[in-house]
C-alpha cells in the first residue's frame, strides 16, 4: 500500500462506516496512539503486516478505528473511553505509559496490546513480563534503558564535551526516572548533564538557545511522541546551532540514533492482536522485549556539523547513511 493510501486509511478510520450492526460484522481493533497519523505511517503498515500473518486484513475481515492524541496526552482518557463505547475487541495502544494507563482505566476486561514503555513492570502496567496477568500485554521498547549507552556514544563522538544536554517532555510519566538515571550515568562519566524541558513547539525552540548558553557539546533527545512529531524542528535546530544530537530511533533522522526497530515492535504487536482476536488471552502472552538494536549514523549531517565520526563508531554502525 502506498504512503498516501496508508495515511488516508489511518486518518479516515471507521467514522465513514455506518453505525450499528454493520459496523460489528467484523471484529474491531481500537488503535490508540499518543502520536499522529503522519509520523506513524510506517508503523501502522508494520502493525497491519503482523495482523496479516494472523490471517486478518483491514477492511476485509477486521476493522481498525484510529485515535491520535498528537502529543496531547490529556486527550487519551476520552479517546480510550470512546473506543470502549464502540465495543472494540482489542485496543492496540502505543506511546508512553500514559496511553496504556488510559486504556486500562477505560476497561479492565477488553484486551490491550501495548507497544512502548521502558519497564512495564516498574510502570505498574503488568505483574511480570513472563506472566502479565490482567488484560494487557505487548512489546516493550527499552528505549529509556538505553540512555546511558547513548551518553557513552556521545562521549565517544564528542570527547571534548564537558556538558551534555538532555531534552525531555515534563508531561511524560517516564521523565523523572530517565533524568535520575542519566544524572547518575553522567556523574560516572565525569560530565555535567544540562536538563531542558519542553512540552510544545515553542518550548522546543527556546530550549536550544539555553543549550548553547549552557555550553552543551551534545544533546540526548528523550523518546517522546511530541519529539517524534516535531522531529523536523529538532533536526533543523540542532543543525542551526551545530549541536550533535542522538535519538532513540532512526525515524527521527538527524546525526545518530541508537535503539530498537520500531517497525519490528509494531509488527509483533499486530501478531499479538491477531492472536487475541483468535481467542488467546492477553494474560497468556508474555510481554516481549527487543533483542536487536540499530546504530545508525548520518555522514551527511556529520559533515554539515563539521564532525568526523570516529572509526570505532562507524565500525559498529548497522547503517551508515552517505
């Protein structure tokens, strides 16, 4: 399916379908996301691929009803409640833990397949990874747990940097934990961590002058739906101010990224959703963790920043973009 067709399907959702019995002639999945349709095009496609492996094809034998919070997490409770009202058979939730919590608060019985979170046990979403219990299972991204590794990569890339910035969204429920963990890693590495907070486009814009004033030599960008939506702005500002930045996923673009394949995570979520539609209980599906992580380096961006990527990083990179 072409990109434009995927976008149209994701944006239109089932609102164009007549209400009533005709709507429930096929099982329905509620797709609840903290992000927006544009940035999620490849991930919706991957989710559909997983569904296809389980024998489900959107529009043929399953309906998907989409809800996009566009980084406004206060919209999530109403979206989740509305999906339950529409009697969805499964909720596919993606984003930070606020998305999963909204789905769980809306229903303790409707199965939920969640893609995201750093530690679903610590976040109080499941009892354990092996035996989730309740009505929620899914795939964890482990992105926040990789922040110390991202710090290590930046130290290798910009060894002269005595200050490294961390851009976070204060509305993300993982933020306090991520700041604490990175503060410890920064102290152990002998660098100062400059924390900048932004919950909107204007605050992202003002964060970069603070980064420059604080003499930060590099930047770690928190994994957050807002920052994924505003990735173009982030990359442009980092380029303007010549700040080497590292991101959680290759989809951000920019200089360097380190993290799991988002497409693989969403594909697995689609497989899980299909299994649940066939009768498997979410409590019987272990919460999965990624086993492979991608290091992607963009040499064109490095050249624009006047950086030479160390051979040690290039040798470990899974992909080098010329």
